[in-house]
């Protein structure tokens, strides 16, 4: 009688499902190693860098000389750091205007080939496989002013420039490094573009051509818009990479000549490790982290919002 009245009133009694402790422990067991590594190798060093940045510390003794924001004020007032930041921004601009369009053009060209696509993909991607140290050593020999490949080419094309030491000239060193950076990384972006192009249904482009669109119109109004998520991703990766360049530049020029190729990372290494100013170096690292993190948040919020949705 009582159960009938409850059903009539629309009251449903549900039994509370028991807690599955075995399943919870299994999930925690799989997540714990990754969480420990992430906390120990990512979050904890960030917190430590922020803490060290408020001290004048050489990395050897105890933290006793608290200087507050003096390290940050010193960084912002140092013309060498401001110039290094400008070099990073210059590399960002060159990457967006030259490296990524070149990678996209080659991806479109390879897609249009009837035969040999795999061969060309492999050839263009091979430089990315090399380590940055090996790449720097190889290109140091190529740029040598006494018998290097670049000098031999310039003798045949522009003899007046044949004796120019590109890595020793403050006016050309950054552009010479950008050539190496483009040679190494454009293949990676090209592979991303090729993968994005393969996800575009061929029927859509064929329908556009049937409707009277030419090759350029199809590319502009159909292919590029459908490829926009991949383009936004490559822009994101390219900007973050350009803000953190270190290995390749350090091997080839160590930031010289006269700081003409310094970046924020090489500036950090010089002051933080070579001069044993780890408190000052930690402040540089915090500024680099703040710049990259701020860009990441803003870009994902406004540019990649639709991709995440």
C-alpha cells in the first residue's frame, strides 16, 4: 500500500551506488607517476625560480641577501636584455612572414604531385630530426669565411660579398641564423600542413571548381579556411619556439658578436650560469615564463577558442 502511494506521488527511491575504491585506486595509480613528475619537474622549479628571483644569490651559499624587486628593475633597465627581447620578437616576425608561408607553399606543392610525395616529405623533414647542436656545427662549417659553402656560392653570384663573414657581422648575423632556423624547422610545419590538407574532403574543392572557382579562388576561399585550425596551431608553436631559442644560437654565435644575436635564453645563460648570478637569472626566467604564459593564455582564449570548442 505504501509503495503504491509513493509511485502515485511520483517519488522514486534510488539506491546510492557504492563507492568503487578499487577503480579509484587504479586511476590514482596511473595518474600518480605523471603527477609527481609534473609537480617535481615543472611546477616546483617555477615556484623556486620565483622565490630565488627576490635574492642576490650565486647558487652556492644560503639565501640571505634579499633584494626584493631589484633584479626585475635591473632587467628592465638593461639595454642588452631589451635588445635580446627585440631579437626574439624579430625572429617571431620573420617566422610568421617567411617560415610558415614557405612551409604552407611546399605542403600545397607536394600535395599536387602525382608521384614522389613520400620522398619529398622525407627530404624536407630530415633537418628537423637532427639535434640543434649538430645543426649548429654543420652550419658553422657552411658559413665559414675561408672555404665555406656560402662563400663558394657568393663567389659565383656576387664576388663583392664573397668575403663577408655573415656570423661575424652584427648586421647580418641574426638573418644568417634565421636561415638555419628556417632550414631546420620548416619541415615540421610542412608535415603539419600536409596532415591538415589530408583532412580536407576532396569533394568540397571539386565542388568549388565545378561552380567556376579557379585554382587561386579555391585555395583562398575553400582550402585555407578549412586549414585554419592547423594554421593557428603552427602560429602558436612558432611564436613559443621563437621566444625560447637557445641551443642553436649558442652553438653558432654564443649571442655575439657584441650581443647582436642574443636572445632572452642566451642572456639568461650568460648571467645565471656563466657569471653565477642565479638570483638575477631566476628573475630573467620568470619574465620569460610570464611572456610565454601570457601569450599562450591570450592566444588560446581568442584565436584557438573555436578549435577547443
